C-alpha cells in the first residue's frame, strides 16, 4: 500500500506495528534530532519524521527522514511543524483513509507512539489506536491549525547524515485500524443536486439520486443557503439591498464536513456557478453509480468541466483543490479558499434589475412581505460575493442606487438589451453573461462594446 492509499486493507482484525529500519549511524544520533511533521509533496499531506540534514537548496530547507524511512529533500521550514500531535487535531489514517480527531495524544518522540483517534461515520463512532507514523495531516488543516507549532532555524538539530545519502523508496504502510463495520460511503458528505435545462426526466432522476445519497449516508442540501447564509435582510420598503463580504457567513450543518455538487453536465444555474466560485468540485451523476457497499470512487475521476467559454471557444476545466474534502477546514474556511480565482476581489458592484430586486405587488403590505429573509432573490448576489466582491448593491433601477454609476467598479444588468447597458454614462456596465463567462474562464475577460 502506498503512502496515501485509497484502498482499504482486507480485514485488519488486530493491530500490527511495523518497526523502523535504522542504520547504526541514524540510531546513534536520532534521539537528539528534531522531530517534525513535514510536507510529503506527492500527495500534499504532512507526516511525522525527523530532520535528517540541511538541504543544499537553501539555508531554510532540509531533508526529512519520515518515520517509514522514506526521505523527502528540499523541504522549507515553513512546511514543517514541531511533532506535537494534540487532542482535537484532525488526522487521516493512512491504511483506511479515514478522517478523525485525536482523542488521546502522544509524545511524538517515535513513529511507533500510539495515538487514539475518534472516527465519526455519522451513524456510529469508532475509537481506534494508530501508530503516529500511520497518520497524515491534510495540508489545509495543518496550515490552519498548527500555527502555534512553528519552528525557527535555531530550533532544528538534524541527524548526522550517513555516507550513503541516496533517497530510499517508501515501503508499504501496515494495517493499523481495528475492523470498522457499517461505514457508509457518503457519511458526513453534503450533496447539492442540479440538472441542466435539457436533461430528460429530471424529477425521476432526482428522486432516485436522492434515495441513493441518503441510503449511503449522505445528506441532501437543498441550496447553498443551507450552509452559506446572507445575514442582512432585504426589505420591500427599501429602495436598495446592500450586502458586504461580512454579511456572507458559513453556517455549520450537523453531520456535514464536506460538500460536493452533482450534476448531469456543466450548466449556468446559480447552484453550479456558486460551486465554481467557491472551488467546490462539480462532479457527474455517474459518480454516485460507483458506490460499492462502503466505498465510492474518488470524485476527482468524475469532474465536470467548468463550462463552455464562448470567448475562449473552449470547454474549460474547473479550478479545484484535488485534496478537497480530506480536511474539515475545506468547508469551515470555504469562504477563504485560495484555489479558485476571485475575479471580483475588492470590487464594488451594482446589480440592476427587477429580476434581482423584485418590486412588491401593489396592494396592502403585510408584515410577511414587508420584511423577509433573502430567499430565491439572493442567488445572483451570492454568486458575486463568492467571486470576491467586497460590496454588492442590488436595485430595481439605477435611480435607486446609493451613488453615481461611475463610483461602482461594475454595473451589472441582465443582458445587452438593457437600456442601462446601451447608455451607461460614466459607469462600467456589463451583462450577467459576461460575469458568468469570467467565472467559467477564471479570469477577467475583455469588455464587449459595440
């Protein structure tokens, strides 16, 4: 089994501990050397090991001898932390590839030190004992939660390097988990379903897919509002609705620590566009067909395109973290995900049209329609905020705007038939299709002008 094997072992009924292979030189000096968790580049995760030597690539770079005797050259000190696993740390078990939290720590002095890890399958919770060398830390969790365990150059004492400094091949990982039963393939996974406009029989397919998701431990999310809340309210008595980045909040949902969007194909519906803006993987329906008892294929094998870009004349790939979902922080810090290109970062935009700010029906105004929480009207503002916009102002017409049009970075209208688009004055007016094209292409595209 490789360092980050996705294939479960047969039936590890008992724990086996693989002893480290040590040369006499390493054994005589290792007790004084600095113990660390360090980056393993092949899968972008962090493993326990010992600082082996200084690297010849730079003064802040080192060779790391991992606890399975594999070496990694040229690791910068910024990609290392003190080997101090603590209660509450999120970890991934190498053998079963299960995410859990440490409930009983260890000194970190040896790769054979035993940790106790709690693994929450949703329907049940398992506690397993795992050797330190047989766990890894997802990069997102590591860089977010291990900031208090950084090192300085003066902290590091390397092993005296043996004469034979060739890098060794990584041996297989041993089985460390006790038998885990009743694990469900989609446990702790939130699924958002959407379909293209031309998809045949969407209701029947939706019903079938929903049943499959739930029966395999997943949770259905009706919309992004289930986990991304716009806290400011739109009132029909006001002339405008102003939303800032601070008004968009991640809302934890019990039993969900990762989210994936599933669709029959790429589309330009709000659900799909928000996923692209957030860097959430959008995968094909066929992914759900790969459920086999308690396993499912990696979503990365079923990625859909971001969409067709007319300006680029190409179907463009998504921009996602290929390790998405191996850390709770991917979801809890979803609004600060640095992988997708936030083309509207820091921008102030004005969204104009009754499509985005419906006017109240004439007649008696009631409490229920005079003050309501954003619902179906917040889809486009949510897209813009997820694209990085610092401030989104929504108005039915330009005369309701807070400022002159030239004060906004972009004035957005439904399409090019809009009178505002044809006569923008000093404002930079763009169509919603241009916004979608920028999102799909992950870049600001040239402005279209006739």
